[in-house]
């Protein structure tokens, strides 16, 4: 559970009965955190560890948490905008707080209410997943009327990409079944990457990956840990491999999944093309294209020439460099190759960024039977704008 999700569930669980006695008479649903700081800090500590702190405020003693050096105060909104001064806080232990019988009873009541709220949410999710199974619909949007909704991908057929892109505007995290050779899955993955959405891989234990090599399972593993607020744990017990250590290092530097910012240059082109399995003929064709476009005054980014292919993070750094280069381009050109899975991911990024697309070897589209043919042939961001009711 993430802190934002816990806060949402706490808001459903706080009540007049869990508010401290001195504030109970003034408790209202619109300021439901009033009088809840002591028992809430215990809940946060139970889930995430760290320190429990207490400072003096205009409302009296106020409890909050410090986790990995960051102040976490889930009940600060009870001050209605008043600035809370945390620097005078002192550390409190669970035993000291729970030594008061009244506080202990409110804490147990809040825990019970929180568990009930969690179970109700779990049941809602299960019902949604059941609907997916019964209707064969392929994605589920868990709507809680906030920016913290979760998008689930279990299958990848019959998806309307405009609808999926719209859903991504309202979610911050996704749980998905990763199918590394399914181009529809990789297209969705590219869209999620461009939107900076955190992911959790439902079937990660079923996937095999080599932490020293580049692959979509390894890259997705890195992506999931970069967005996981519980990694690393306070005692670093879940940092187990060399790759985990590298991920922990860059998280300390502030690297997290973030939305790719579109900032195009008029004369820059990004080329989607095969890289790892490109033939010598394709490589020569690309080099000739780059030379020609450069002479015409364009800046062209061809990944196998201009993106550093050494990557200690399973391909995550490559994907980020490519996505940033695409964001700074005004057009995306493509050398279509039905065998290139990386191109499917890049197409997803281009779709999320609303980039115009030009297929340079368009003649191959009519002769190939490929999952992405429909969306490439009906690309909605070219002029004139074509129908955006696309299903792949």
C-alpha cells in the first residue's frame, strides 16, 4: 500500500468516535482529520516504519511521521492552511502513546475501520476484475474520484487507444500483466512510460530476466521499483541484488518515473526503427537517411546511432533517452519492421505525445499481418486529422 492510498482509506475511516475527546464535538466530515493525528501517526508507523514525532501547534500537541528523512503528515489539513512548525518536534514511541487507554481504544477502533475500508476497496477491485473476465474487456479503471486511481491491464486485445490514453490522464499507477512479446502490451507500456505512471507487474514472478541484460522484463522491474514507495525498506532488507543496489542508488538521487515533457524543435525528427536485430542493410539505409536529412538542415535522432546502448538498468535508461529525444522532435519517422518489439514501445510513446507519424517504407504495410498495422495506418495526429476510433 502506498501513502496516498493509505490516506484515502483513512479519510473513509476517520469518524467522530476516533477523534480525540477534546475535539470530538467540533469534528465534521469536511475536516475529518481533526483530532486524529496521534492514532494516525501510529497507523502510518505500522505500515511504513520511520519515526513518530510530536510538535506544539495552535491546536495543541500534533503528531506526524518522518520516513527516510521526509516529513509525512496525513492530518495536516485539519489546520485549514495554517503553517505547521515541525522543527520543534520531539520523538515519541508507540509504547508511550498507547500507554493512554483512551488513545489505545481509539487506535484499535481506527484500525478496525481501516481494515473494513480496505476490504471494501479490495472487494470493489475483485468485482471489477470479475467484470473483465466475464465481459472480456481488457482494462479496468478503478475510479475513486481522485488523481490516485489505478488502471489494470490483464489482456491487450480490443483496446481503444484514445480511451486508454484518456484513462491515463486520471491515474498515477498501473498494475499489469507483462507480455514481453505482445506488441499491444508494449504499445500500452510506451504510453504509460510517456505519462510517467508508476507500474506494478502482476506476473513478475512468472517472468525470467537477467539483471545484466537489456529486456522488457528487466526494464519494467527497474521501472516498478523506481516508483515503489516501499523500496528500499528502512532497513534495506529488500535490496538484494546488484540491480537492486543500482536502483536504490539512483532513487537517492531523486530518479523516479516522471511524465515526458513535450518540447519539440521545428527541424528535429525522431526515427523509430529496429535496433538490436537490425540487418546490415537496414543499418546502411538508416545511415544514408541520417546523412541526407542532415544535409537538408534537419536534426535526426536515430536510436542505434544516437542513443547510448549501454544500460545498467535493463533498458530503462535507453527508453528514457529515446522518449526525451522524441519529445524534442516535431515529427516521428518510422522504418517499419514487424519483427521489432522495441518499435511497438516507441510507437506507444509517440502516441502519448501526439506526434505526427510518417512511415518511410509504407509499401510494407499492406503486405504484413501485424497487430500494429491498424493503428499505424490510422494514426490520428497527422494532417488531416483522421478518425480516432481505433482498436487494435
